[in-house]
C-alpha cells in the first residue's frame, strides 16, 4: 500500500484557526465600540462647553455694563447703566438674550443667585445621555 502525504489542513487546525480569527474579531470590535463611545461622549462635552462659553461671555459682557441684577425664575434681569434693561431667560432647551436672541441651546437648567454685586450663574446642559453643569460668578458693575 502506498500512502502519500496530501497537502491541506486537518479539522483541528481549521477549528483552531477559526476560533483564533473569531477572538481577534471580537477584540477588534470591542476596541472600535469603546473608541466610538468615547468619541461621542467627548464631542457632546465639547459642544456643551462651547454653548456654555458663548452664553457666559455674553452674560459677562452685559453684566459688566449693568448697575443692578435681579433673578425671578426663569429670568435674569439686568438694569444697564444707561437705564435700559436686558434679560436672559430659558425657553424650552434654549437660553435667550432678550426676547429672541439665542445664545445657547441644549440647556437643561438655568438658575442664578444674586448677592450684592455678585451673580452666581448655574447652567446645566444636556446632549443626548451626557449632562454637564457649569457654574460661574459674574460681578455686576454697580
């Protein structure tokens, strides 16, 4: 009887190769999913931070020219040194300057505490499942 060695893989070798490829695919997909979730979280945080920065810059600019500030939920009212008034209020998920100028969206909460010439502003932002709370203290000119 003449036995020849035919080329190819045995069943065991094929199974080991398939299991190895499956483990590599699982690890690769887990890394991809973890990276994507981290990227979306960081993007949401960056978007919320940008909205908060724009809103706080606008409020800071207006308060530096104000002689008085009052908080009546959900509106911060400023009396400017020239006698005009300016308001900041939350409408839905938007923070408005005056009646209709949008200065931030994604706003979940907006509150202030006025103590003498200091206004402590708390701005809570929401983007999907991510939330961020920003706290600022702004001085009124008086």
